[in-house]
């Protein structure tokens, strides 16, 4: 992914907001970039490539709370409750495609 493509994708992710909050009817919430875990990693070997990223708010991304589950808090519970990373990625990509 070129720097220009990365910037465009991340801007779209920010515009979408947290995909879980959106699906739960909680409205637009600011999101962090979550790089999918357990998928093809970048050449740096540290995290998934930028194409494999979804927007999650801090609660759904990191720590949960207020009756919600965070991905990094409990990946299995997160995916059981909100859908798999792949399902959420497909949804996010469809939204991005409709924005073009």
C-alpha cells in the first residue's frame, strides 16, 4: 500500500467511526485503527498490513467496559459477540467502496 493509499484508507476509517458502535446503533464514535490479528503480516513482521485494518473505539479496541468487550481484552468474546475480524473487515471494505 502506497503512503497515499494508506492515508486515504485511514481517513475513510476515521469517517466511518467504530464499526461495532455503528452496528450496535450507538452512533458515530471516534475510532482507533485496529490491525487484524492472526492474518498476513507486513514485511516488518509486527502487524497486519494496513489493508487489514478496521476502526474500533478505545472501548471496543482495547479494554472493554460499560457492558462492552474490547478485542484485546478478550478476542474470543469480542468475535462471539460482534462478529469475526474478517466479517467486520468485509463490512468496512464495503462501506469504503460505497464512499468512492
